[in-house]
C-alpha cells in the first residue's frame, strides 16, 4: 500500500462524521468503518453497508450474503479476502443501524461525499467494479443508471463490455431476502453469473 493510500485509509477508519456532523439523526452506536483496499487490486466490490455481523467482526461480507456473493464470483474465502487482489469498498463504511422492523437502514449519507471521490482517485488500478445494489449503482453510474435495479442489472452488458476503465457490472444484493427476485429473473444466474466468474478468474 502506498503511503498516500495508507494515510487515507487510516483517516477513514478513524472517521466519526456520522456521529459528530450527521446528516439527520446521528449514528446510534460507535462508528466502526469497514473496508479493504490496496494499491494492487484490479477488482473492486462495492456493496451497500456493513450488517450487524460485519459490524461485530470488522470483516466485510462475513455473513450469508457474503457466502452467496462468493458463490456468484466463484471464489474461495481466501481469494475474496486477499486485499492485494480484491478491494471491498461499501457505500457506507459503518453499520447504519436497523429500522423498526429489524431491517438494516440505508447507508449513511455522510460517507460518499466525505470519502468516495478521494478514495477512488487513490485506487487507479481497478479494471472491474461490482456494483451491488441500487445505492452503489446510482453513485457510480449516475444518470446512466436505469430507473430500477432490475432494469440496470438487465442492461449489464452496456456497463460491463465498454472499452474505458474501470468497467462496471451491476448486481442485485446477495441477501437471502432477494431469493424471490432471483427466481423471477433466472437470466441473472444463466447469463450474468458465468460472465462474472470468468472476469473474476481473469483478474485474479
């Protein structure tokens, strides 16, 4: 890791903006920013925000959603957590808390404007960025994102097969709550997953 990137990551891991300068209600617990980056990784995984288990362990995608994502990618845990090859940069670095129904709240709004542009500028080697869920897709694709997640993922070739770098591959969230979505959209596992696995293997 370069000195510049190491210093930036150190600042991110010490971040308390969602407690000290929150947009709306402050984070309801002590911040614990979770990310995994290096100056050599060519593949980046951009998810939503840590869940309770990730918050407790400090290990990104250390939950059933991570198991499904690794299955889609065709990688082992060892490969997935090799930060020299795979970066993990969620939209919100801290667990945002839960709503009244027990579901996770959206990623904190403070994270992207505070850190995202600076961090990606310091990570120029990415060739492919996996955009997991609407929050990541809207930030990275901007006006090119389709109105719905399903439409964006269905148009995956438009983002993944362009010539400029980095390329983007939009994915649904691997949460088990999305099992019904996967059943309604069998093309995802028939078409997108094989492409994803081939690209991941090439980059690793």
